[in-house]
């Protein structure tokens, strides 16, 4: 590093250069947040006395004149709107910093400020046109893109005084490099990094004189600031502007449209910031600003446009609220600010639509908790809500009812503004604002604004109510699913519990005779494990089907052994099995198949109160829809099923059997077969009932991939 280069950098380090206000960083982060709220923004700005004074001053100016006097910072912020707040906060913070540079007080900075403001406004416009998400970052980068010139002036006032007023171009950078061994772009980037601002800001400042050919793959912010600098400082360089525009994917026509509005925005921003641009080198403006006379029609149109913008921003604020309670709080708080209500409350229609009731939001929550206005009995408030008409009530009106008088006492005001909350043709309730009597005429002049505000509030409120109803229905659905799952588990657990109970009796009998009990103990362990599995399945409303290959003949033998060894099978009932010698393997979980057979055999036993015959048969393979199944049949020779019972056989129904959970067995069987990708059907006549189950047989993976999924249609002949 050359000695002179080191010297100027050392001088930059020891120069009394100002620090960037920390409030700027916090405010930018807050303004870019999706959930930025006015109360939080006001609290942050209030920490900076100079910023607060600037905001209040602009809000009280003729450009933002209100019907009533602005009395708070939060009201001023709402009056200005988000875009103007961002402009004022960022600009004021930066210009406070600029004015703190050494020698800034003895130098005419009007041309510098003009250039900085122009680049900032242009950068923001370009960012919006390019859909760059951080438009305030672009505005700040434009403001700071030449801050290095101030740093060099403060560090080397004698060497740089003449160059500070020179044209800002590549030639200036060459002179700076030759005389100071550092350019103002490098000095500005160094200073921004020292302020710990975002690194892309420093890059956009560092490269704002870079040859365009090198910027093709650069960060969007770098290209935005480069193009903004060309448009504001080199408007005559059409070739470079066209090339830079192509880097930003913008056409020249778009740039022409943007350029037309930038000058007006710069003058407006300078006026609000108190910066006198008259006499700046690159502009010709009148020596003093004299606001023109405002035409009443123009003022009314301006007010309407401002109201539309405010309503739109309020709607976005409502949409960001999480939950109905926070939305109601936002509605009442915003209404107080926008319409100067002393207090505000909301009454909503109850679920039956017969009355207006107080809600737990806003002020006077406890007193309004039990407040109710019957809609059928009329009254001015009820009429306002039902007819969706604004109403302005005074305490001395002769037509007031008791409920209106109660509200006057609760709110402690002598006049009420009743704003109906209606979405489409549906009335949701009414927003009531308490005001002084002298404010009523001003409120009446703002009826359009009140209605637009109420529409936004009602739309957001209806969405919240709909979401609440959906959440309640989803909760009811999940509750019902758990209730059904609990009944299913209780029903199924009874089977192994009954087996366990009977086997304990068998076990006791064998132990008395000192006979071996290892087989019975194994069965008890199996059934206890099955109880645990059934109860564990309660947490899974839709459990996945277990996989595996099972031998049907073995499962049938296990189930029949359980029935024969206990009291489940009366002596007068004969059970016959016809399992073919052919393979009996199916693609099913053994425990689930066991559960199916237990339910079907219990039903068959109950269908034969006077005794009879039950048959469990393997009828071989069946080709159904190009898929091979094994057909397993459980039949009895009982009296058969009535047609109405057969029609609803596999649905949960109220059973004539004793017990709270009877009537679920066959619905559970159907669910289990379906989970095994099988099909179940039933035939019934006076000669008996037969349940026919098709269970898929195992296939090689290649063959299984080529087959269609099994359907759940009724069983064919």
C-alpha cells in the first residue's frame, strides 16, 4: 500500500465522521416486517425527539390537513400513511447524519441533497418496477450512494473542496484516485461498512461507477443504484441508460414514465424535510415555496384518494391479525385513531341472529360482557344494524330506548356514532364510537370513509368467524373420530378379555390337577399382547394396514382352538372346517385376520341360539379384476338376516344385543378387510348366512406392480 493511500485511510479513521443513528436500522427492520403495527412504530419513533417533531410537523401541514387537530404521534402516522412515513424516517435519519459531517455547515449542500434525494426516489421507483422486495433498502442505497463525497470533504477539505462540486462521473473518480488514492465510491462503501449496514448497501455504493459490462450478474440492488445514478446525474447518456435498463429488465418507455414523477416526489420530500433546494446547481426552482390555492373539488378528490389508501392499508392490517380477538382489538383501536373517537366498542349478532351482544375486545369489556340488545324489539341501534345504515345519536334525543341510554352511560359520552358492520347482505353487528356532540357534523361529512372502513372490518371479521366455524367443525370431526375409535377399541378388547377370562378358568382347573399349562400360558400371553395392540391403536385414527404373508389354515385352527377350549362355543353347535390342501397363504397380517374371524364366529354363534352348524371353508383362488384372491367363507345354518339388516350390514348401527358397544362388530370387520385390500360380501336366506371374504394372495414384485389396485365394490356371484 502506498504511503499516500495509507495516509488518506488513516485520516478517514481518525476523522470525526458521524455514526448512523441506530433508530434508522430498527425502523427499517420494523417497516419491512409484515406485522408492523402503528402503536409499535409510534413507540419506536417517539424515542427520537427530532424524528417525532418532524412527523408531527408534516402531519399538521396543509397537505395532510384533517377535520380535527392531530393530537398524538400515532394519529399522525395514520394520517401520513406508510409510504410517507418510510420516506420521512429514512430521509430524516440520513440527513441528520449528513449535517453532522465536519465542514458540512460551511458548504452549500443543496446540489448534493438534490442529487441524493433524486437517486433515492428513482431507486425506489426502479425497485418497485423490478418487483425487488426491499424497496426501502433501495431508497436508502440511493440516498447514500454519494456519501463518500461527504466523507472525503470532511477528511481532506483543502484537497477535495474543488472536486466536491465537480460533475459526478468516471473522470471525477480518476481525479480522486490520482490525488487521494481513493474514490468517493470506495470511501462511501468503507463508511457504510463501518456503520454496520447491510453489505449489499455497501456494494451498491462501491460499484455505482462500475462499467456496465461487469454488472450483468451482480446483485439487483447494485444494478438499481447504477441505473438510478445514470438517470439522475447523466440523463444525456442515452446509450449507457439503455444498457443499464436492459440489465434491470426494464424498457426505455418504463423509465420515461418513472422520470416524470420523480421530480415532483423530490420536491415534495424536500419540502416535508425542510430542505431548501432553491439555487441548487442542477435545478432551477423559485426562490421560495408558496403553496397554491386549493380548489374545493380538488381538495375533496384528494381527501377521497387519501381515504382509499388509508382503508386499503387498514384492510391489510386486519388481514394480518391472528385470531378473532386480536382482530376486534385492531378494529376498535384503528377506529379511534382514524375517526377521533373518544372510545369504541363492538356489538356482534349472537349465533341465532336474534340479538346484539358485547364482545371481549376494546374498552369496557367487563361491563359489555352481559350486554344484549334484542333485534326484534327495534330501537335505533337495532335498526342501524339490521338496515345497515349509519346512525348518529345524541343523549338528548327523545326516541332513545333504555339500551341506548345504557351505552351512553357505559361509554361516558354525549354522542354516539353507530357504524354497521355488514359483509354483502349479511349484517354482522355494529361498531359504536363515542364522540363529543360538536364532532358529529365532521363525522357525518366522512360517511363514505366510515362505510369503506366498516366494509373492510366486516370482511375481515367474516373471514375470522368463518375460520372459527371451520376450526370448530374440524375439532368436532376429530372428536367424533376419537369417539368412534374408542367404541371400536372397547368392542374389540372385549374379545381377548373374554378369552383371557375363560382361559384363566381352564388354567385354574389344570393347575388343580397338576397338568401342563404351557399351551394355555402361551395363548394368554398372545391375547394380552393383542389387548395392548388394540389400545395402542387408539392414538392412530386411521392406522396403516400391517403387511406380511399369513397361512389362513393356521389362523383358523388357532381361532377354533380358542373357541373350543372356552365357553365361547356351546356344545350344541358344530363347527366344521374345509381347508383345501392347496396353499392357504394370503397377503395379510395374522392378528388382523384373527380379529376378523373372531368377530364372524361370534356372530355365527349368536345366530344359532338353539344350536346348529358353522362352517369355515377355503374355496380356493378367485380372479377378480385381474387380481388373484383367496376366498375364505364363514357360514351358518341359522334363520338368516332380515332385508333391512342386510342392507346396512357393515355400518355401525344400534343393536338389539345388550351392551353399549354392540352393533360395531361387522363394521369393524369391513374396515379390517378393506385395510387388508380385500373384499367382503354377505349372502343370507332362510337357510342361513354366509360371509365371503376375498384376501389378496402374495405375488412377485414385478407381477404386483403391473396389477391394478383392488376395488372396494360389492361382491359378485
